[in-house]
């Protein structure tokens, strides 16, 4: 975790924090069943595999080793409702790859930070509204998004445990 923190503080923090739509000129293959998540502030750029059941650990565990997952039944960018993405902050304190987990640096996001999703050839930009830590079985914030487009990034909290969940909640920039 020390390497992850040093990487963020000395390399990532110097990156631009805004998203310029013109920078994203390529498109994922329509056959990929994927989207891409880009968070400039924390230097995250990762594929997101769509329609993964968050209740089936054996299904999502391999996916989360190198990308993020879009929860089955949640909305997609540009649709009303909750877009629910989840990823590892790290899957173990002792994991040899602990310094490169997809969502480790999500904890550094704050209100106003930008997040982009590339989906079906379009760039969707969101602004972080809130960050919260909830119990692992608390779905109140997730269920409260009926009728409006909202993006939620979820990871375990604190990193290396599964005690709680860190939620980053963002709304589209219009």
C-alpha cells in the first residue's frame, strides 16, 4: 500500500484533473461487451465488463483482478437510473500485486472531481457529488437513485479488507 500511496502523491497528483472529450477518439469494439472508465485525478483508465452479477464472487473475482465490473441489472451511461461499477481496492494485504489494484486510489476522489465512461462510441462525463463509507450490507445509497442518472463506484474499505464499502457517487455533467 505504501507504493500505491507514493505513486499517487508524487506521480498521479501532477496529472490534469479535467476531462477533455476530444482526447478520446477511439471506440471499443461493439463485440467487447465492455465500457471504459477514466478518472484523470487518480490516473485510472480501465476496461469495465458489463452485466456482472455482484452476488456471484466466483464470477466477478477473476474480472476484478485487472478491470472493473458493471453490475447486472444496473443502468448504462445515458440512461435514467443507477450505473453501478465495482472493483477491488486490493484483494488482500499480502497480494503480490497490491500496489496496482484498479480502485485503490478511488479513496482520493472528492466532490467536484470528474469521471468519464466511454460507452458505445460516446464519452459520458460525471462529477463526484459525495463520498461515503457504509456497512457491507447497507444498500440505502444504492437504492435511493430511482429516476435519475447516477454513477456509483464501489470498492472495499479499508483497502485489503471487506469490512465496509467505499462509495463514490457522481452525477452527469450536462
